[in-house]
């Protein structure tokens, strides 16, 4: 474990829960509330999932499974008069593959609480994967004798160009945060000065380490170790890992810690948080996403830049500099190196451009 930051101005607070501990409690309670809106037998599945999935994954699956049962109530004549508590596990095997295909079609555009919802290829695939996993549990445990989801093709996901910042755009983005408020006046100027060092620290950290936005907001002051220039992050699944950073990240973090963060008095329960909102609370994922989009719109208006795109930017740069796909996978916290290969070891745009002049059609 890295040494705690000796200059930290927070305290351990024995009665203060860590970000991860509080998120676990919040997600557990949230999942319990969602399960109350599902058929009673569904609890067995989610209980079995607990050791091998994160709470966030189980919550996502619970929402997806609920959509399936709502579909049956709204569209299947057999279940039109059903309530959720009337469904039993045997209803799963009463369905035919065509019912599952109709559900897949339904997912493309449907209504929920008077809102029209659509699914991208990725969203559609996730919901169908959740349903197949749900069915698979009861089939494996011989509670049902057939599994119609196995007879339905899963939706195909087409590859899309990975959006990332070019090297000059990274510099432009950080320069804009550094000097974007030079011509502001009044309250806008005050807000800019109040958040400048924090925002620059967050963007530099994301671009310089490739950590996830959830890992970023979960950082405590004590997770920063300037002796070894590393931060302790909690990865998806709960594993902790030290991610190391360079001089630019070090300077940005110190500037924030020794100015804005040092002079801000956090609200109770947020004393240890590294990044604080203007309300003196730990920043949330949505707040960081909004901040990144705000600055990126000014610098790269034609690219939809999110924190995840900054992670892609880092991964691409690291691979180009090192050529070590296993290092990239390790630093980014990918469990499967094939995921990393798919995103970062594909032929890049510069090499692809070489093809433009490689083939001569007529000798001059």
C-alpha cells in the first residue's frame, strides 16, 4: 500500500465511511428496492449473482429484467392481466423463441413512464444478455426444462470508430482550462477562479493515468502518494491497485491540494474526499462528466468528449509510446487483454492514410 499523503488536510474519521463503503450500502439498498418490483422468484437469481458481479451490474440487470416482465404484461395476451407477484418461474418455460424475438424487437423503441425509450446496438445487446443470463440460471438449476433464449440470435454489434483526442487537442484542452477565464468578468470570473485548479487537476489526472471517472471521484486525499507518485484506486469488482503518474499530474494535483482544496472546509462525511464540489461535497460522476463536456465543447466542438474518451486518449497514447498491449491492459484495469487489443492495437488512422498514395493507378 502507498504511504499516505503527509500533507493531507483531511482526517481518517473512524466514523466516516469510505466512498466505496458508502456506495456499496447505497447500491445494496437500491437493488433491494428494485427487487420489490420484480417477481418474487427473481431474488434467487440476484442472490446467486452476488459473488461474481458488482452491485452496479446487478442493478442494471434488475432494471433490464423488469423491462422484460413489463413487456409481457403489455404485449403478451397470456399475461395481460398479470401483476408482477403472479409470475412464477414456470412462466419462463411457457414462452417460445418467437416471444423472445418479439421482445427484442420491442426493445428498439418502447415507452416507460410516458417516456419514449430507444436502445443502441450496445444497449439492446446488454438487455438480451441480461435475459439470457436470467434464463440460464433457472435452466442450469433445473427449475425450467427449456431455455428459448438460446434459440434466438443475439443482436450484432458493429464496430464504431473510437473517439479520442489528438495530441494537439489534449494540449488545447488543458490550455483552455488554464486560461479560459482570462476574459471573463463578474460571477463567471469568480466561479472560474474557484474551480480552475480543481478542474485542471481532474482533467490532467484522467488524461495522465487513464483511470475511470468512478475511480476518480472515489479518491480520498490519503490515496495520493507523492513520495512514489501513485494513487490507490478501487477498480471495478473492488480490487485495489496503485496507478502511477508523471510530473504533469503531480504538479496539477499539488496545485489543487495546496490551494483550492486546502482552503475548502468539507461538509461532514466528505472530509477525506480528494475532489470537492462547490457545495463542499465529494464530486459525483455526473458532475465530472458535465465538467469534461463543458470544456471539450469549447475546444473540440465536433467531437463528443466524455471522461471515457479521455481514458481512450490515454490508452492510445500509452500504446503508441510503448507498443506493450499487456502494459496498457494492466494500467487500464482490463481483465481481458483482448478487450484492450480490440480498442488500442487496431490499425491507426496515420497508417491507414498511407494507403491513400500507396497504389498508383496510372504511371505519370
